C-alpha cells in the first residue's frame, strides 16, 4: 500500500511537494465499514495509522495533475527497468522543470513510502546529468517504532547494511552510474529488492486512457478467470449498456515466427528466446452480444464487433479488469482522467464499490474534472487534492484538509465541496481572459 510520494524538479513541479494517502487524524467521517455504508480508510495492522482507499486530484487543465502521475510512473519505470535499459535517463534533463535556469543545475528527486506485507519501506533517489546522484532504502517492521537503513548511495559509493539487506555483497561493483542499485540487486536475486520490484510490477499500476494492454488484460481475465468473468459481465448488465453478453475469441497470430526468422540476426542473438516469446502471443477478438427483435418480439442474439461500441462502453470494459483485480487482490491503481466518457453517476458508483466492504486493502488514486465526486458523503476532506500553477508555471499540490480559507479557517466537513470549488474558494480552477472580446474579434464585429 502507498503511504506517500515526494518529488522535486520534475516537469511542472519545481519545488518539493508531497502527496499522501495517510488518513488525517483530524478527520473522522467514513471510518466504520459495514455491508451498507462505505468505509474510506484501511487500518494498518500493528499500528494506529490509517490509509485512505481513494484520493481524487483536481485542478485546471495543465495544472500538474497528470504530471504527478507521470512522476510516479517514472519512479516505477526506473525500479523495473533501469538495470536493463541504459537509455531511461537520457531524457531526464528534458523532464526537469524547464522554466528556471537554476533548476537545470539541480537534481530531480523522488521518494516513496509504501507497505509490503508487514514492513514499511522508504525508498528514493536523485538523478542529475543522466546519472544517479544518490539513492537510499530504509525499512521498518510495522510493529516497530525504529527505522533501519538497508543501503545508502552517493554516486558510486554504496554503503550496505548486511543485517537488513542480505545478499547484496559484490553488487555495488556491478551497478552502472545510470542504473538504480535496487534494480541491479533485483537482477542478482537480493530478496528485499525482488519483493519491492515485484510489488511495483504487479500491485502498482497506472492507467491512462484506453490502450491495447489494458483492454487485452481485461479480455484475458474474462476468458481465463471464471470469477472475474462473472463480475465483469454482471456489472456490465447492471449499468445497462445494452449488452447481453461479451464473447471473446483467442487465436494464434499467423506468420509472426516466419517474420522473426527473417530478421532474427537484427532482433536478437538468441532466436530460441524470441520464438518462445512470439509463440505466446495471441490474437484477441471481442464481440458484443445484443438482443435482436422482429416486430417487437425477441428473435435471436446478434454478435457485433466490440469496436463499434461507444467510447464509454469500451473504456468501462477495459477498466473493469484492473479495477476488480486491485479491489480483490490489493495494490494501488492510478487512473489519469478518471470518468472521461463516463456518466457522472457511473463514476460515483465505481468509487462506492472501491470504498465498499469488498475492498480489504486496495487503493485508488485518480485525476478528474468530475466535480460531482466532490461531496462529503463520498469523499473525506483528506481524500481531495488540488494542483495549481503560479505565474511562473510552477505546480503546487495541496489537500482540502490542509487548505485554509482566507489563510485562516479550515474547510468544514459539512461544506458543499463541489459548489465551493467551482466558486474558486479552494483555488485550482481555470481563470480565463476576456471571452467576450475573443468572440467579438473573431465575429468581425470588432473591426
């Protein structure tokens, strides 16, 4: 589970900002979970801490919402791939804050605190000039009050605590200047690093729009997992998309091995590996089953290509695989532009499901413009976050629970969050120039 994430000098975030899924002690609503009411928090075992199930990030277009998720995606990408991909850091200079001369001479930094099984980890790194400037990993058993270091790195110098980070002897010399020590250790079977890498690979997932990977994942779950199949089709029926059933055909991809044989010298020096990977590739065809009528009477069922369904229908189907997988098996799911192409009532019901008793330890982080989700009966004040840019294009990040109206009064839990937000009481809304003058100029009446 994610506790918090801190970053500095990345895209529009020039200064250090922190995002937290730690429930505020001052907020008490939606803490008890039963079969009828939602429970918005997760009690962390062996501690008095509570983590939030859902967080929603609001802000004007271009204010930095997506950049926050991009930073988390970059963090994950570095953990998973920096050992085997030495090109990841080549674009880092372009990803630092660009509109300040001093920022170009400073490192970009990232730190994440998260829980895997019964341990809390604090891991971070700094990058500059296509190199790792520093890197650190600390661990704390949940029942303990003391944090211990696993390793500390300053450029090429890496200090390892052999008591808490076993099996890393000799890995320092094998670590490139542009690869994370953690990622390198995972390749050499250091147990803690393998656990962390596996958590990022399976339990920390980021979705942005519809892509083939997401819809294919849902389709694969639909075919091979009976429980997931039932949940997906029943939910689709409940929300009344007009689809009676979904049929998915899986078949072998033709001629790919022959094409690989033609280019194997270019692709790889190990054709056996390439062929075995290609052999696992499947072609997936998704079909929607609709009722067909004859003079008002049901005649039969008609299968149609799923591609002709509405954008919203395709997006909800793609989402349901990772959605239910996260709720049922735990992990953190991040979704950019959540609710785009969804009716606002559907978005509300999806959030309710995520915060229901069905969820035992999963988290959802979304960026959205749907202000109908800004309501006290759905989200607590510590679950609502805002991004806002200043006059220099620097993004700030803050939660509703820490926001002060007129720099004095905290937001009350019975406030009308959505109306007050649109009125500009919390900032983070777009401010337009003179639209009337724009219309006048382009209508020809301004001549």
